[in-house]
C-alpha cells in the first residue's frame, strides 16, 4: 500500500471518494458535510490531500483546509474504503495528513470536529485536546460548510456553541501563548493506583 501526497494522477478516484463520504454519513446517520467533486478535485490537484492506494485501487483519503487567513488548519474528510477498514489505515492516513499540515502551516492551530470515537482516539494520540467550539475558527465559511450535515439545525439552535460533534484542537509549540489548557481534574483514583504499583 502507498500513502502519498495527492496530485493530478489521483483525480481518477475523486468520484469514488465523494460517494463513499456520502454513503458513510448516511449509514452513521451523523454528519460528514458533503463536498462537491469540484472542491475535492481542487484539494487533490493542489497537493492538499493524502491518498492511499493499493494496486491501483483507492484505499483511503483525507484533505487539508485552512481558515482565518491560515491561523487554523483542519484535516477533513477522513475516509477509508469499506474493503480496507479495520486494519489501522485511518491512523496511517491521519498521521500523514497531520505531518503535511505541520509542514505546510507550521504556525497554525490544527482542529477537527468529529462524532467518531476512532477519530477522537487518533487525534488524541497526535496531541489534540478536546475544546469548546469558541476555541475553533470563527470563519463563517467554515461553519457554512456544515449546512449539508444532518445536524446543522442543532448547531444553529445552539448558536454554534456546540453540536453532536466533539471539537479537538492541536496547538503547536511555537504558539504556546494561546495554548489550550486541559482543566480536567486529576483522576485521584488513578493516582492512588499508580502509587500503589510503585513499590
């Protein structure tokens, strides 16, 4: 299997990728905002996506979006072909698109909105922290992208303060001034257990 930064040679897969994004959202009943063929094609041809393939067959995909004049980056549209799921490929793709984001936009905060537990775990392993929505980009164009999501009405009723998605944010070391602090209380039980094991 190859995981590559996208180029025009990967445009042959765009219809399959878009369809699987839509089908996956339908099966789950929760939102992956729909993206047009034209939008995904632009991401692929500009090298702002990662595509996994095997023997000429599409395996997985994820793309980069920038918001608030490059202050924020999102790794969006993570999808793996059903045939190749449950093999850790999503983690490999997310690792590669995260690295690409850091290479292209080293000073940007990287964020994501997801309803998927697996994606939350991957994000957490990369250094993302759960945050409230106000910590994310306030770029109206980003939130307009949620209009095709089945949960958009909920988002608007909540005045964009929360929805069914969990917001997660990675802040690079050179942006420590605005770093999100994890204010979760320490797990006293866990601390006691660790203490008991340290003999």
